[in-house]
C-alpha cells in the first residue's frame, strides 16, 4: 500500500503545481490546460504549439519514396507552402519545459527503444510510442488508475473507522462499551482514547 501511495505522491510532486483549470478562447485557438504561477500568471500545463514544416520532416521524406523525380519539387513545395506561398504549420501537443512549450513528440518514449530520445535514433525502427517523457504527461497518464486506487483506499479506511466507532460506543451511562475499566476498576468514559484518536486523525486529513 505504501509503495503505491509513494509513487502517486512522487508523480504529484514532480508535476506542475495545482490546481489546474481549462482556459483558452475558441475564436482565437484551442482550449488548453493551465495553472496559476506566482510571478508569472496563467501558465500552460498542456497545450499546443505551431511548428513550421521543413524539408527534413519525416512525413515528407518518407512520402517522397514513391514520387516520380519530375514531381518531387511540386510535392515538396506543396508540403511546405500553402496556396498563397506562406509557410505551412502543424499544430502539436506540447508541455512546458523551462517556461517554453516543447512538442510532446520530441519527448516521446518509443515502444521499440524506450531509452531512445529521438526518432532519428537507429534503434527506433517503428514510431509507436508508449509514453511522454514529461512529469505532467506522466501524471495525466496515471491519473485514471491513481484516482481509482485512492478512492478505494479512502473507502477502505472509512470502513475501518466505522468499524472502530461501532465497537467503541457509549452505553446508557456514557461509558465506552469496548474499553472495559481503567487501573482503578472504573469504567472508561466515552469518548475513549480510541475514539479521540480516530477523531483527531479525521480532523487532520479532512
């Protein structure tokens, strides 16, 4: 139990500070996940960046394999520029790194070579990914399972507390029904030390 809780706490500590919230403007761009940082205002936790296309893009290079030589120049130009001759951009999922947004694909963890840090690594013969090498991405990816585990743990602890309270109840004289007597053979008044300890622990975690 403690190992799982320690893992969740470590992910939370490494991730961007909360609370997180959705922000943005649908007339000016897409929604993005954000937080407030003292001295910086609203900062992006997960958003998008526009990346200008280049002639070295793998999508272009791989696509040129079956293009006849006489058509290559037109294909390249159409990939790089729109109908007005302006550079084309692609929108990329991004996470903050040193206050700058970095495309998530540049931090991809590849299935075939988890140690590789670039698609250009010769070990990466297939581009399928299994994660993003960023603490916020890790936090988000684990959050569904972490929340389920935490909810189950809270319910388990609440059941244990309820069982203790059911056992340590006051009798008709106001004494604890489970604690017996003290060293002077006197009944122990309710709330007993056990119930007080439960109440104190509940107050701390509330």
